[in-house]
């Protein structure tokens, strides 16, 4: 029951807060056959660290050949699914924010639970930083320079670090609409 209009890899838009879209993103990734190919178009400020780990885990456990393309922003928790991709692409205008994890709770919790949460969160942050470095194939001390205290990394810098390939938007073919607009201008100028 494949409802895709073409035979290429499934395309998944990872846009906006991942946590708000986690169910849909999970369903789309589960729609890719194990070992299959998909393309993730990413423009996300992040979301929950648990969502990040869940999406990364789906990609890795199902051995998906995911291609990640940062079309705008890939920040915070969105970095983990991007790092899990077998091919990664950025543009010179892509922006990636590496920072220490942040947490908040709007629930009323007791002191013991808050203390346990702080302990757990501290361990989770360390483990996720190690995992991110491993997924990118980058030394931990190098990625820590971006994470602590928090740094915006441009697409060009990420490509220079060898973590993604740079897409040169200027060398991309022009769309038919751009050609039509040019033709209309020429027609009008003849009148």
C-alpha cells in the first residue's frame, strides 16, 4: 500500500518542533522498509531529547539509509536524527545550534522526585553528548567546543569539519517558474 507518486526514497519533512510532530515522524519512518532509503528535509529548532533519541534509534535499528538535508535550521534535539543519517547535506545558509540540554517542568513535583530528575537529566546529557559525537564520527573534545556553552555552526563550517557535504545553491538548475518569469519580462519589454 505505497501511496507515493514516484519510485524514489520516501521523503520526510522534519519541520518545526519535533516533539509536536513525533507521532507523524515515527509513522513515516516506520513506513520505510528495514534497510530502505529515505530523505529527511530538516528545518527544526529541536524538541524533546527523548524524541531525538527515539528518531535516531528508529533510523539505526531499522538500518535505514537516510539522507539528511538541512534546508534551514537543524538545532538542539534535531541534531541527533541528522547525525544518524548515512549522508548529510547542508547549504551555506544552513544553521545548526549545538548547546547543552535544557529542561523544564510545569508539573508539581516533590523534592525527592526533582532531585532524581536532576540526577537522571545530568547523566542523560552526558550520554547524549557522547552519542552525538559518535554519530558524527567526531572526537568528543571537538564537539564539546560547540556544545559548551552553545554555538551556532553554519553549513559551510559543518562541511569544512567533514560532517556534511555542502550544496551550492547557485549551481542548482533554475526552476521552470523562474524561466517563465524571465520569459514574461522579455515579452513585456518587446511591447
